[in-house]
DNA sequence: AAAAAAT
């Protein structure tokens, strides 16, 4: 009810500004140069809030945020003076007055208002956030480092915000020299290119056998994958295999497959593996969570074992046999971790490189030997351009989430990749593409990368949603989404839930809001530093933060155990993205639930495709159960809105 | 319109 008040009072424009405000508070600063509270300044209650750094960074952040939003108390609302700048006179009337008059009080109000500020007053800027993430609480060193340097971190954060979020268009104060956070610089949204270097080096993955082969349980519907109709188009497809033992894979690989917990191949594996082993190009489409990664890794590793690889040794330029690329950093990392299982005990060395980390670190990893390179496009092209990767030895080029890799955002990079003079022509390499969705126009683009006799495997139908995900669509208008979200989260208890929103700042805002409501949440999006993204994901995986609020950065490929719910707080703009997002649950034969908030004002274009996706699965099941009846109702409901 | 991906 409080929330309803809130909504009624501040209205749309003010809501957006509030979002900006929260984002300002949350803007990660360079973690090494910010103040942060010491661990003992948190009591248990507050510790919950540390789940999301914006709030945690304030210690009493919950009160802060509550006042800021609900009472419009300027002093509390904008503890950093940068905040006032950010809003200018535009902030909600009630705040505008306070805002103007307290502009220079920012620090004071803040320090006085929040515990840790008083204790560490000399450091000035508490919000700092960046490493206030739960994990960083243990990171005593990080805290200490902040001393003394942070005289003006708030200004930096502010600029970073303008530059990073405004993308040069909304900033309105573009004259401010932008140094920004590392993440805001990464995408080249800033013009001056100055600022601190990206120094992040990811923690090394655990390398004991048990950790490498860690996996989660297949679900009760695993065997139902076989009910899918599989269609293979193209000339002379090889026969599907029935079990992993049907191939002549070397003993080590067979053992690794078993250790990794793969006992029976899924349809996409049954068909893709022999096709790849036969040296054919492949475009494969299969529902989310049905084992596409192993469908290309297993045969690629098998071939490499059969043909031999360049022994790993230190060299300035490495010549990988296989390049795997995917649209997000976390996803390439996940593919890398999966590859480590299959190559265990062999001489094949997989390497992962991606942006947001020290380039030198990526280069060091590559130099030590590289047979399978997992990379995001930008860092890949960068490293190739620096001469660290020779392409002439590439036998396998894998595009995971291929439709995404070929469309607008990445298509040019992929063309660049295959256009390097030493990249083998398509008839001299194997090109493999995998995705759960593949719009026809992108299928046509794909042809340019594939041999003319490539095979096209479709499990179920192209773009179909995973049938183990029970889908519901609720009509919820903009202003009631948060109420509905809270209601749902309370009703499902502590189960792992992924909440998708449409913008980066809203991701922070909603995560912040949930923390205020005592629901430990964190966020992941492209304006967070890579370290923060990885901590957020780790905390979500571990259950420390059972709710992760994300932009589409987390829509594809991420395989997180026991995500029971996906909530599309904002529906995505395309049906493909919807299918991928809900596919974060219901993986590997497990069941999951998805709820989408359908807002008539913004989601009208999705109505028809949603009906199709929902009704396809309804028919696919053959029998009617409660869930599916609801699903059908949902579909009809949507139709009537149109 | 937003998001992602190198610096």
C-alpha cells in the first residue's frame, strides 16, 4: 500500500528521476579508491542489505532510500553532492527545494545521517559502493586501499554516470570531462578515452578435479527430451548416435564425459555429435537447457584428440585449433569451464578471454598455450590485432547463440573475424552454430559463414520455448509492477529467482528496492564493473542473493543451478529474447516457472508472438494440466488485449 | 529504445 501511495504521488517522470538518483548512489566507483565501511559496522540486519551494494554502501541505507523515495527528504535523498547536480532542478518538486539548499550539505547530511560516515569522515565518500558487494565484505584489503584516495570519488562517479548511462545523449552536461568508471569506458561511450586502466584479473577457477566436474542434477523430465521431433535438413546427414559409447572417442574423453555427469545424450547431442565428427558444418537449433554446449564441445574435443593438437608451450603467438565465441563475458566463461571438463587429463589447453579484465592478463593466458579459445568478440579481435593469435590453424569456429552473434550488434565483428587473411576459408574449417532461436533473416546471414552443404538440425521447432517452463503472463501496468513483484517474491519464499528489467539503471533500482524490502538481491548489467558482475553471479549461484535483477546481459546461455523462477518485470522487445530469458529456468529436465508482466502500453507488439510461443507448448504436451490451462487462458487474454 | 561487446 505504501508503494501504491508512492506510485500515485510521484508519477512517471519523477519515477524516472528517482531511478537516476538511485543509479547515482549505486554507481560503482573504482573500488580501490573508495571508502567503505568496515565489517563491524554492519549488524545482521544490515548485512542483508549488503546483498546489493548501493544499499549496503550506506549502512543505514534502507532508511536512506526509503526516505529518499517516499518522503522526498532532500538531505537524505542525496547524500552526495553529485546527486544534486545530477538532478538539477528537474527532481521532484518536494526535493527540488531541499535539493537546492542542501547542495553543499551533501556530505554533511550524509555523514551525519549514516553510521559509517561519522566513523570514517575523513574519507568523505561513503557511497562508493563498488565493492560493497557482499563478497567484498571479506575483502579487507579492498577496504584498506580506499584510504586517502577518495577525496572526490563522488564526482568521478557522477561523471561516469553521465557518460556511461547517458551514452552521450542524456547527459545534458556533456561539457564535464568524463573519466567515468571503467565499465562506462569500456564500450567506448566516452570520448576522451582517459581514466584509470582496467586492472581486473578474475580469480583463477578452482582446479581440483571435483570442482572441475561439479555439476547439478538432471531433472525428472530429462527423458522427455526424446519426445521431441528432430528434423535434419541438408544432404547425406550421418546417422544419429544413441549413446556416447557409439563413437570412437578416446578413453580419456569417454571418462570425462561420464565424470561430467553426461550419461545419455540429449537429442541435440545425438544428432550434432556425429555431424561434427563427420566434418560437416552445422547450424543447430534446440530448446534452452538441452545440452547444446556439450553438443559441440564433445565432438570438437574428440576430433582434436584424434588429429592431435599443437602441444601447449609458451609462445608469443598461439595458434588455436578451435575458436568459440558468444555474446556475453559470463557466457564465454561458462563455456570455458565446461570445456575444461572434457579436456581434463589431455594435452588440450582451453583459454578464456573477455573484456573488462586486464588485457595483459588475457595475453598471458593465451601465451601459455591455447588450443581452444573461448572469447567475446571485442577482446578476441583485439588480441588477434595484437598478433597474439594466429588463425591459420583454426579447424573449428563455433558461434554459440549464433543468431545473436550474426545480427546487428555482433555481425560486423564476426565478418571481421572470418575476414582475417590467415583465417581458413569456410571450406577449410568447420563452422558450427548453435542457438535456441534462429529468425529466418538471420539464417540467411548464417549462410555466408557456412559451407553450402551444411546441415541444419532442429529439435522441436525453431525458436520454441522450453516445455519444462510453465509460463504465465500477467497484465500489470507500469506502476504496479513493483507491488506485483514483491507479492510474487513473498509467495515463492526463498527460491532462486531471476528478474529481468529493460535498463541498466532499473536493474540497480529494483535490486535496491528489493533489499529495502528485506529481500536480498543483487544486480548484473553492463555498467557494473566486471568484478561486480562476477560477484553478483557468484552470490546468486551460491544462494547468498536468491534474487538477481538483470538486464538482457543474463538472458542467454547462463546455466545456473536451481533457478526456479524467471520474472520478466519488463518483457523484452523480441520474442527470441523472451524465449532465452525464460530458458534460464527449466534446464536439463528440471521444471521452472516464468512470469511476465505484460504492460499494454509497451508490450502490444509481443502479444501475437507470445500467443504462438505459449500455445506451441500447450499443444506439444498432449495433455491438459492446471498449468497449461492457465497458460491457454493467458494466451487468450493477451489476444483480447490487442 | 535498450542492451551487449575492446581500449
